[in-house]
C-alpha cells in the first residue's frame, strides 16, 4: 500500500527548505545595524562639495537600503548578484552628467562610490568609507577628479538617533 501521507510530509519539508534557502541570501545582503541610523559631524579639510558640517542618514527598505548625506545627495541601494555589493536603484546616466552610485561591504566597512562624467569627458569619483566606531562612524572621503591630485578628508560622525 502506497503512503500518501509520507509523500506529503516529504514534499512539504522540501518546499520549506527551498523557501528558507531563497530567503537567506536576501537577508544576508542588507546593511548591518551599525551602519543604520542618523549621524553627524564636521569634516576636517575640504573635498569638493564635502566640507564643514556633514550629516549621514541610512535606513533599510524592503529591498535594500538608502543612504542620504549632505549637501543634498541620496541613493537607494539593492543587492546585486555579487555578495556584499549593491547597486543604486536609479541608474546613472553618465554621459548626461547624472552620477552612478554603488556600494559594498568589505572588512567591516561600508564603501559608497559615486562617479560622474562632465561635459568634457572628465570624471569625478567620490569614495565614502564608513567604519563603525564606539559612538557612531568614522568617515573618510576620497575625491579623484580627472587632471587633479587626489583629495582626502575625514570626520567622526556621532550617532544622534538613540
């Protein structure tokens, strides 16, 4: 005699296992808690538009996370096919002067990149490096503009949402 109950239980177990396997990578490709929140500080030095008082706000979204920083930049990110690499929801139109953003997690750091092409074909590349600290984040900003020396500035961003 054939046991349908046995087959039903096995199929049900396989379905649940498959669901957990699909859900696990999505949960792993979110921003760690230490990078989420509201942070502010003062930048030492000046790197392009990044100078003086600096705010950074990051939050999770259903399919990724958003980072907003002064003066008036923000980007929403979602997981890519590569582990710990995120692409911006809105794709930059580089040849129209609209920047492209991407981010990645590496060695306990959050790195956010921006590249923009100017009307003469030159480039502006910003790299924001966030490292968790006891009271917030240590931030380093690197700026590379075509034909110019690289610039770097830093700030201690203190958490102010808790």
